[in-house]
C-alpha cells in the first residue's frame, strides 16, 4: 500500500508543462469572493485522492504507475499544493482482482472518504466498481483502460476514461493491414475479458466481411495462466502472416520470446498497453522485439529524439529528484507524470468548489495539450464525449527505440483514417 501526503508543485520559472501551465496549479488562485464548497475528501488544507493499482499479481508491472504518482504528488506538496491545499494520495493494491478492487473502492470511499478515485487501473477491476462509484456519486476519474465502458455519460456520469479506446486502436491496426497487407492471413492472441473483446470488435468494425476470411486463428488466454506458450504454438500452426498480440505486459513479453524460440517471424502487432521498453521489450529481449509494430501517443522515454524536448527534460528532472531508483527505460512513470499533470489541472480549475459534481463538470470540459505527449495529441472532452484521447500514430520498434511513421490518426470518426500509400 502507498498512502500519505505526497506530491510536488512546479514553479513557473523552472517548470512548464506546455499549454497546461502546471505552475498555475500551485498558486492560490481560488475565488476570494465565494465561500468554499466541499464534499468529503476536501477541506481548506487537504484534498484526499484515492487510487487502485495492481502492485501485485499478473499485472504488477503497472505498479510503477502508482508509485510514480505518489512521487509526483510529493512534488506538488513540496511546492505548496494546489490552490494552497496539499494532496493526500492514497493508493491500494487490488492484485488485478475484480473482487479485491471492489473491496478497495469501498475502503477508499467509505473509510478514507476520498474526493475521487483517480486513475484506477484495469478493465475488469474498473468494471467491477463502476456501478458502485456511480451509485455513490463519487468520480471514477481518468480510468486507466481503453475499454468502451468509460465513455457512457448517459448511464455512468461519474466515470470517465483516459486512454484511447481499444476499439479505436484496433481499428487503426485493421486499417493498416487493409492498406498494406490486404491479402494477409491473421492470427490473434487475446486476453479473455473485456480488454481482449474490445480489440476483436474494433478489428471486426473495419475488416467486416473479410474478418472471417483473413483471421485463420484466434485464441484466448486467462490472466491466471502461467504462460501463453501453447496458444502461440497453436496460432503458428495455422500459418498466419500477421500475429496480433492483444496481451498485457507479462504475456506480451512471453509471446515475443516464444516467437523467437520458434524462429517464427510474422508481422507482429502489440497493443499500446504493452509497448514499454523496460517492462516488456527488455524482458522479451530487444533483438527479439525488433520490428514489432504498435500505435502510440506518448513520447518514448528511450528515444533520443525527445532528449531536448522541454516536456521530456521536465519529466527527467522530476524523476531524478523524486523517484531516482526507477528504471529509466520504463514507460509507466511517464504515463503517471502526464496523468497526474492532468489531475492537477482539473483540481486547479475547480478552485474552491471541491465537490464531486464540480470535479466531473471540469473533467467533461477539457481541451489542452500535455507536453510529454507527441505533438498534436490533445486532451479533449465534452459532456457527451468521455474519451480524453482519441489520436494515435503507428510506430515500429527498431531494436533500441520506437520509430514513428505515417500521420497522426484521429479516432473520433466512426473508423480510423487510412494511412496514405
């Protein structure tokens, strides 16, 4: 468990997160003419923010996101907090278990009385707590999963996502395949839950009648399984030209290693949740991962092209001071840095109206850029659009870093924009 008062604030001279101007987040800019409005979790001096993260279990590689968030809010607090209030960031482990997630959500809402649960991780875990959070009218804010459940403001007005939807990402892969490999045979490995099913739906959206013809093997795996070696062997036996690897980091790394062991070299596509060089590609073997394709929106922490970019410099300075022991090749800390920056902006805009309702009003009216996302990516929401990020760009792993290619693709249309010839 990570709990306590954590954080850090960014001064206007030393730090700037692009258009967000995070320096403003640490200034007391609330309205002096209005009486403060508080729901449980907020006061004149403190804001309690809850979080649920898989620090153990099959998705424990993502635990570094929660640890980095804890460090980030220490940074915020060291510099005065947000509008004069310190962040008490309370993060619990659910071990990637739905039942444990429900237990931890109740603990955060009923015992810790948090103002919001921010960046809870995982499709199944968030699905398990969604009805409860909406019944309690407590924000389930910036869910870390691209499942389609988090963009339904009509039925779940207290839940809002963050990542590009899995449907959008899958449509982009399907567009790429139709554009560049229209006659290819496809083999699919997919996690047997909503995470995997959304990708399959996205592929079917674009491939349509060609799906049954092109997909020659599609095998599920359970997160409780120790390995996916047998599934990879079975898919290889169907002789596909393209292997779509819809897996979380542990299993994506296993698949990359297994392909190398089998001396099998299809076009290999991995999902954006498994593109971390440190957490996935290094364990799999960098040489083994060479040529793997994906789509992304966040700068690659291992790519030297971003070394001089202000956003990357700010991130690295933060990590050097507040989380120096972290693996610098992992992408999780940058995920945390960007998302925490966005939360600070939401809270800053709330001023002295720190209520559940105001948090959601602000979260549903965003339009800005984060400096450590690739240029052009915008965080944009509305009362009817709860998908903050819907743009991606194709990328290829060179054996050392990810190389971007093709245009920025906007997934807000019914299907992704095809890549040009």
